[in-house]
C-alpha cells in the first residue's frame, strides 16, 4: 500500500493510498480523543457512508452535514456546524473527520482549524479531485463573493486516507473534473504521468483499476513532495496553481454554479497555455500537446456569454495577486513551469479570448 510522507513545520503525516483503506479509519483516531465529528454531505453519506461507518466500527461519532456545492462554500454553514459541535459536547479533545469531495475537505479542514482555536482533522476524500489535490497539503477555506478561498487557514491533517475504490460510484462529470487536476500534475512536474495520460485515455476513462491507481499514486507523490518542500506557498508550491488563477476568475464570474472546480481549472490551463505561447514561454508543439490532452478528457461546459473583459478584471482579486500584480504559472515545457508577473494586459486578454473561443 503506497504511503507518502508529508513533512511540514506544523505537522508530519502520511497520505496513504489503497483500495479498502477507508475500512481502517479507526486505526487513525488518536488515543484519548474526545468527541469524533464526521463532516460530510447528505449525498456523499448516502452513497459512501456505509464504508466509513464500517471503518469506524466501535468508535462513537456524531454526523454533521454541510449543504454541498461551491455556492455554499461560505462561512455561514461553518458557524452552524460549530454551534452543533458545542451542543453535542465538542471541546479541545474533539476531532473532525472530513468525508467528501474537495469542498467538504476544504470546509471541514477550516472548521477544525478554527474550532476551539484548532483541533485535529482526518481527511478521507471521496472524489478524484479531492484525493489528488484538495485533501493533501493543509489548505482550508471558504469563498467570498469577491473571490475563491479568500478566507482560510493552513491546517495540516493528522493523516489522509485515499481509497480509489470510492470512485466507482462517482458521477462521470465529477470523475473527469478530477482528471484535469491530474493533467495539471503532469504538466507542472511529472512528464511521465502526462505521457501516460496521453497514451492511455481509454483505460483511464474506463476507470480500469491499474490505470486509476497509477495516476493517483503519481499525483499524490508529487503533491506530497511539493508541500513538504514549501508548506505555505512561498516558492515551489506556487506551481500547483497552474490553471487556477484563470480558473478562479471563471468560477467567480459565473457565481460558482456553472462549472465544477476541475472544469474551471481545465479552462484555466487552456488560457495559461495560450498566454505561455503568446509570451514566448512555450513552443507551439508543446502547446498543441497540452491542449490535445485536455480535449481528450473533456468536455467542459459551454463558455457562451462569458465576457473576456470581466474575467480580466476579476484576476486582480485572486488571492495570489500580490501588491496589485497578478502572478501566472506558465508552462515552458511539459514537466516544467515558471511563475511570472507583469505580463502585458493585452496578452492576457488575448489568451482569455482564445481560451473562450
């Protein structure tokens, strides 16, 4: 069973990958723990709750539900859950188990970070996107109207349990959204993974176990390495934002209701590829290679009616904008990216228009 160590100043822990690992969740509950709170959504618990309940056999727990959906990724639901935790006897000895997709892992992690000024969180991601990205690295938070994840905290989990078997019931659209984050991993740091995705799309889309396990393992290992080297996004970790600066602007512009996060990132990667080529960072050949692989794992929803000018204006509200300068992660070749700022606005606008076309 692959296990990837994440070493940060805040905490060292493992991201364990294995089919059926959710059945061993109780092994990761610390000794002398107080109340155990499982945070999920009604739909996730309906389809996957039995697996986690079995893994917590003999461990009493309280089940709390988040509303679900990117538009509900706000502070208000967390206040309601915190009140419920107090009412049910939660204190500084409590633990949160985040059981769901990326939104649940972000929100439950943030809840753990702020409840009683911080309690442990165990991440058990149930979607592909959460398994390879959201659950690893301690980034937690919620959205504001003006932008995505603008309120949050770095709060590392005590462990991450990644069970590829949970993906068997994942809706097709959700599965493909997660694949875009894996394509991101290939472009920024894992050329072998990118090549595998380019050559084995049939097996990956059919969710053949060997192919799914391979792409998850590669992605989790990469994420663990990057987070260990740079917990708080001071340098290397910034490469993980490839596609996200543009993608967050798209999510915000459409009210977090039109695109899944992975779909917005896919569009954001397209825009970043066009910008990299326009600014002389990326060859036309590599540009075509990346765009072709993104197309292999599509489609993404229509861009009809979305204003390029509005998206350009929203870029300045991204949390990675520093002193008014927008920073872009741009590929220079498959497996390598650079972080640049001060890109001419006309080039950015042209890249957005090309990606919208």
